[in-house]
């Protein structure tokens, strides 16, 4: 007679080991993307997801859970970060049993980037070789104050750059008049760029072509530009510049 004996083996499931430190990319002023790899030891059961934590430097720094529900992907975008703030991150794998050991901290990052490009500048006034420009601030300052703007003055054979201090100007519309820098009877286009402590952002779109003149004491306005009558005296003469294509 043959006897069949069945043996049952139980597999012990334990905490997954710590993954390698995560890598942080795509840093903006309020978000970043954290990527990571599976742990060497899954704890005896398949990894079901990952939990991330973050902290900021300081004497009372504590790890704060980023996602209470494990995510299955090997990358996670973290939003709602505070601009101009340092962060570091760690990650742990989960299995059906429990949350695993957390990794060592990532490299520290700073939520500051270069600013966006400003709005296309407009020529609002020309008086001889003095040109008044106006532009809107960038959609994002990169998470820190804009320290200055650079104005690019372009002619057919020369390009010059002028620095415009920001002076903590929080207005959304920036005005600046270029004086004693341009040549008379010359066709110019202009572009601007914003700079913060991280660096220089992208250049704005250029203005339409503008001609300067010599010895002009009365304001010259473009036909497409609004005329600010608040700065005009009674019976003051205006000169209107109309470009004929």
C-alpha cells in the first residue's frame, strides 16, 4: 500500500528592505519629481507600492508623509511645496504585510528655478533717442525675487544690453525709459529678460520696429500705443508716428 504525505510550508513575510536613496528631478518653485528603485529584498511577498516622506532642514525637522496611500509607480510628482525652500526625501516599499524600511535621504534640493519669460514689451513713447518701454512681469518668478531685468536693444548691425534694477517692484507692469543710450535716426527692436538669484530666464518676444530721431522736444507716439493724457500739458503738441508697410 502506498501512502501519500502532504507537507505544508509557511512562508514568512517581513518588512521589505530599504531602497536606495531616491533621485529628485524636474524641480520647480512648488513641485518636483522623485524617482526610486525597488528594494533588494521584498520581504517575501511582492512589493505593492511605495510611501514617500519629506523634510526641510532645521533643528526641529521631522519627516512628513507625502502620500498615505502607496503608489505603484517608480516615480511620484510632489506638488504644493513652498518656494525658495530646501527639501530632502526618502522612500519605503510596502508589501501585503507592512511598510518596509525607509531609504536614506535624497540629495537636498532648493525649490528655486529661473524665472519665466516676461511679456512682450511695448514701445509707449519716443522722444528723440529716448524710448519708453513697458512689459508685464513673468508668470513665475522662479520661487524667489526678480533682482533685475535686462533690456536688449537690437539694430541691423549691433546689439546692446541694458540692466534695469527691479528694486523689489511687485507691480505686474514694468515701465522703463531708455535715455542717452540709443542712436538717432536708427531702427530698433527691443526684448527683455528677467533675472533672479538662480540665473537668467528666457527672452521675451521682440517689439515691433521703432525709429529714433534727433533733437525732438515733443513726445512721439506710435499709432498702436495708448496715449497717456495725464502727463500732457494743456495745448501741448503731439507727434504721431505711423509706420507704413
